[in-house]
């Protein structure tokens, strides 16, 4: 148990719940907030932030000109991506 929560009079259950939330993915956290009556405007802002984050994290290696994201379109694919480094 975290000493800080114990010193501040928080329960072991709350400490356990917060520990689970600390490692939960953004989607389930967002769903939990919705269950607490999250205002619509804030809900949309959070949804947009999660979407943008997911685009960066999960699609950053995709080739915008086609291919499967890993560059495995003919040969080892390295030339297509690395050949454009520093160019639009």
C-alpha cells in the first residue's frame, strides 16, 4: 500500500483502484469517466485527444503513399521510406 494514501486516510481499496487506473489504456479510462457523468464538451475533447494519440502511436510508421506500414512492398522496403527522409 502506498504510504501517502495511508497517511492521508485513504482506504486500501482506493489505493488498489488508483493503481489499476494508472496502468489502464486510455479507452477504458475514458469509458469510466463517461460513467461518472462527464460533460459532453469535455468528453469530446478527451475522445479527440485519444484519437490523435492513437494515430501517432499506432500509425507513425505507415507510408502515406501506400504499403503496409512496415515497408514490405517489394524487397526489404527500406528504400521507399529512407529515400524520402528530409524530403516532403
